[in-house]
């Protein structure tokens, strides 16, 4: 298992990757949630996937595309790096990274 902490202003987001499972937690959401449990912004999804603009099931298709993308990576490091890079596009700043319960290290 590998995890990271990212920030956006006062918002803190934790991400954990365990195999093909990616879970998220924010400061306001004390429980962990998969991509299925997150509230996705329609505008954000359309910016990422313009072909879903007129799709009724846009959220379900977007989450499946995320899961497929995660499964395409071989290591947990690659999966976490993909999530970090994706969140960085939206203004989040990576702060800490932790592998397999070891002490967290700063992300440069």
C-alpha cells in the first residue's frame, strides 16, 4: 500500500493505493471513499472527457475510465503518480508520500 497527502488552500486530500483500489479522504470527509463515492463535477468531467457532454450516464462512464486507467499501470507507484499528476492539474500541491507504513517523506 502507498499513499499521499495533497493540499489545495485549506483543503487536505489523502489518497491511498492498494493494488487496483484507489481511495480518497478529505478533511471534511472523515471516511475513505472510492471514486464511486466521490461527487464529481460535471464541468470537470467534460473538460477531461469532452465526448461525454451529451451522455446521460457521464458519471458512470467517467469512473469506469478512471478505473481502467488505474488498472493499466503495473505498480502502485505508477498509479499514485498518475493520481497526483491529475490532481496537480486542478491546483492541488503534493506534500507527503508514504509507502507500506514507513515514515512519510516530503514530495519534492
